[in-house]
């Protein structure tokens, strides 16, 4: 059973930026600046939280404000939609392709041989932010 979102302490912007910078350094590329704003549901994210952008530009990976364990990151579609069913076919394929790439990156950085992929698709599934996303938690 996962602890509820409100039971986890948020990290500072500096802590999240440092984690994202570590992934960018290992990946070896940052790419051009992101068009502002970067939204996760109704929340505007600091660009320093973003460490991955798909080649198609349809998906991003961001560090988690309230991680369950070290390396817990989110892969999100650029377009704000509440559920996976609202993504078009290109967005959905790009999201999962991005999750595969981010999985390899995060597991490599954390020396993990496995990872948990989690999708809470809708409020009834425990989704706390109405923006489709994939949790990746290295183990």
C-alpha cells in the first residue's frame, strides 16, 4: 500500500533541480529550451524539473515533488489530459516509448536492476493530479 500523497513531504526546487541535472548530465543532452509553461495538470513546473523531452516533443520526464523512493520520476504527455484514453495514438505511443528510455536512464543512474511502472488512470484509481502520467520507481 502506498502512502497517500499528502503524507509525503515535498522537496525543494533546489533538490529537484539537482536530481534532474544529474540525469541530464548522464544522458549528455539538454536540448533547446522548453516552451513555457511546462504544465502538470494545473501546476506550472519549473523548467529545471524537466530532464527529458522526447524526440517528437510530445512527452516529457520530470522529477517528482514527493517521491516514494530515490529516482521516482514521472513521464507525462506535453498536452494536459486527465487520462490515457484522451491521448491520440501518436501521443500514447510516444509516452510509452519515452517511459522505456527514461526507465533505462533512471535505473542506470541508481544502479537498479528493475523498476516499478505505475499508472493511476483517473481519480478512482488514486490519481492525485488530473494529468495522464507514468510513475517510474527504480528498485
